C-alpha cells in the first residue's frame, strides 16, 4: 500500500499511485491509471484508465489526461494543458485503441498548450504558453506558437542556448550541446 495524500473531495479509483504523491481537490483518477511517486496532481484534473505518469510529475489545475498518454519522470504540465487522443472524434464513435501522446522526461509544457495525439515531445523540451503542438518535438527544443514552431534550444534548466557554430550550441554555464536527428545531446 502506497503512502500518498488524497484530498477529501478527490475521487481516486486506482491503487497504483506512488509514495508522496499529492492528489488535490476535485480530481478524478480512473482505475487503470498508473501514477508515480512524488507527483502533484492539482485541483480539477481528470486522469483516464490507460495513462502512465512517471515520478516527480507536476500536473497543474484543469488538465484532463485521456487514454494513451505516457508522461515520463519530472515533466511539468502548466495549467489547462490539453492532451488529445482522437484525430477525428465523433459522438458515440468509440475506438478500440487511441493514439498516444508521449512526453519524455524533464519536458515542460506551458499553460493552455494543446498537444495533438500521435505526438512525442522530447526530453528537456520546452513549450511556451498557448502552444499548439501538432508534430513531434526534438529533445531540448524550445517551441511556441500556433502551430508551435521551434525557436531555439534550451538546456536542462530551461535557459536558452547560444549558437556556437553549425550544429553546436552553448549554455550560460559553458556546457556544449550537439544537434542530432533526435534533438540535442551534451558533448
């Protein structure tokens, strides 16, 4: 039995919640959801069955996480982030399987952003507020806009990187990164 906090108005149907997670007011978590340790699920959130949330994840208020979402460790979801799981929704049309959204470890998604199903967001990527994310996002990418486009790269702290030479970027801490097909890697 895990040791987590559940507000008296929260409805938690799953037994798969890690230690030290906090589930706040008016949250509803369905039976099949898996939630890691030390997470913070803020007020007015809904988490469906086929959802996996890693450790140390922050889910701010007003977020509904639908079947097919995989949210890895240390992810931040700002208030009212929208995750979708159906490209062509119709009333009363139920699918056997929904498209996934995968948010890799340490990524941050700004408030009121929308993520299209079938999308993967890379490690340490950062999406600015109100971003409409319609395609995969490379690791360490800084994106924003509607539709979201890349506007540079960030380091592990979220600071914007400076261009050094073709394919090479530098942080304010003098750490260097190299562009790859999947995003950046430290060198």
